[in-house]
C-alpha cells in the first residue's frame, strides 16, 4: 500500500463493509424481504469495487510507475502482466 491517507480511507471503508455485511447477514436471519437483501448486497458489492479502485489507483501511482521507470525489464513485465490479469479476471466475472 502507498501513502497513509489511502490506507486510512481504505481501512475506514473496509470497516464500513464489515458492518454492512453483518447487517445483511442479520437481514437473512430475520427473513427480511429478498429484494431488500439483494439491494443491500449490491451496495456492498459497489463499495468493494470502490475500494478496489482506490487500491488500483494507488498501485498505478506507486508500484507501476516505479517499475516502468526502473531498469529491470522482468519487473516491468511482471507488473504490467498483473494489471492485464486483473482486468481479464474482472471481464470473466461479467
């Protein structure tokens, strides 16, 4: 992870997600309306995607830039391959 500002923001968002997931689990235990549960789950998914965006941006602005500017071709290739793989995995989920 990069700078402490992003770490703090990500930590806060993750804590929110944990609480939200617990609330969603309680909704299931209480036999709440299925569509309400799905909507809450969709909110969690959107929040996770936002966390991933922040982490990816941080990664691009730190690790990737360092690797691209560096002299080690293997490191450059590895970092770029990882980025491509992330997007391939995301496409496969759709």
